[in-house]
C-alpha cells in the first residue's frame, strides 16, 4: 500500500479539484468522505477508483478490496481533503453512475432545489418511500456536493437520479398523473386517492416554487393545509408528506 505524506501529491490535488462541480462533470467522478458514505457506495456497487485512509487497520477489508487503488495518508493530508471539522480519516473517489431509466412508475421531480440540505433530505425520503426515480431540472444543486451527500445519508447511491434538460418532453411522455405543488387550481392532497401505483410529484424552488412551464403539464396541483400560523412548510417536509401519502 502506497503512503502519501505530501499535500502536493498529484492524487491529493486531483481529489481537491473534484470538490468543484465543473471538474466532477468533466472527469465523471465524485468524492465521498466518511465510513458510512463509503460503505453505502460499495454496497451499491459504485466503482471506487481510489481510497485514502489514515488508519488502514480500522477500515473493513471489504472496503479496501473494493477499491482499485488504495493509499495510506497522514493526518495533515486528511485535513486537506476533508470537508468537515473533524475528519473520519477515510475518503474515496468514485465513478458517477450512469442512469437511464425510462420505465419508472413513481417519480419525484425536483425543480431548481438549491439548498443542499433540502435536496439531500428529499433524496433520502424518496429512497425511504421506495420511489423508482428522481428527476432534477436545470438549476438544481449537484447531488454530489458534500452537503447533499451527507444529508442523503447514502441514499444518493440507492435510487436512480437523472438531470433532465427538456422537462416538457419528459413530462409529456410520462404515463400517469403528474401532481404539482402550487396554489392555482389546487386541491388539498387528501382529496385525491392514496396508494397510487403510478405518479410523478413535482416540488419547486424554495423561493419561487414550481416553474410555470412545468405546472402547465400537471394533472392536478396539490396543497397541504396549514393549521397554525406558519406561512408555509419547508419544501423537504412537504415532499415527505406527499410522497408517503401517494405511496399509501
């Protein structure tokens, strides 16, 4: 096992380059930090191209064996790689999975969701609800940025996620009801049937909501009643209520 002691090492420099979305897109790679996320990537059969560890003896054998290249690093190098205050001491470079799902029956569509905590939470909730696919529109945060990965708790690796440029075409070919979340022409969610086998659900930008061009394709817009004095629900909470209701 090769040891890396310098932060000037080319592999360390490239890892840090991958903290930027532009570089992740260019190389088709992403980075993950921490035992849980690395384990979830391996369990999901994501290809691990490089694994960096402070203490190899603490790392399960199956994680080491799953990586194409394995390196022992120093605490100083780990601090350079880490996106957290207290590094767990394990980092991986992974290949971003290629997704092409055309037969999904239960879909979450996220339109320009920008807060990484919200995005990660919705991915985790869609995974828990057993949906088939998450579709992201242009302007939505990158699912491979560190805050999204941490909020998703590894669910990024469990459920197919697609970025779609031409949402109008995608929605026009979806065979099932498409539910928007908007006030215009809306009904409260419990007035539609639960336990639906096929549906798409759209949640929109935290400040602006769902784009009008997407709402033009919805079968029905839904609202969630608010009984207290809050103006609105957090978008991730709203998504969770609606997904589990539609799942039944």
